[in-house]
């Protein structure tokens, strides 16, 4: 049995992982869907990472899976969780650069999201 930590994009909710979680559990795996709250996103990427790391327990030899905009955050989350022997999977996700700064989203996508936001959400 493998333990999976599933992380949704900050732009969508945790139900993104509902069906994957159910399938993994039927296969006998333990699954934790990590949740990024709207209040964490107001604190920026550090707030998101802090909130997610606080949800992680028993992560040694686990598989961490990030979707979309959570991809660039995943290596820092896994590092700060102190999980040993863990793997990372990126599903339709942005990948962090190993050489330079990695923005969480393109300026064009940020503009598009800002246009539909209400009260900052």
C-alpha cells in the first residue's frame, strides 16, 4: 500500500482529485487530498506552502502528486514536509525551474483570472 498526497491547483478546488482519490482507495492505497484555502492564497505562495505542509503527516515513502499551478510549489512542499524517500508526480502541471525564478502563472493567465475574480477570489 502506498500513501498518496494529492494537491490541487490554487486556481481550482480539491474536488479535482475526487475520482482519482476514490480509484486509488479502491486499489488499497491511502490518500490525503491536500487543501489550499482561499485565505492561504491571499498570503501568496509562502502562505500556500505553509498551509499545505501543516496538513502532511506520515509522508515518508509517499507519492506527492500536484496538478496544474501546484506543480511549481511541490518540490518546496515536499522539502519542508521532511518526507524521506518520497516521489513527486506532476499532472498537467507547471514544472519548477532548477536555474531561475519560476512564476506561479503567466502574466496572461493572471490577467484572465483577475478579470473574473470577485472580491479577490
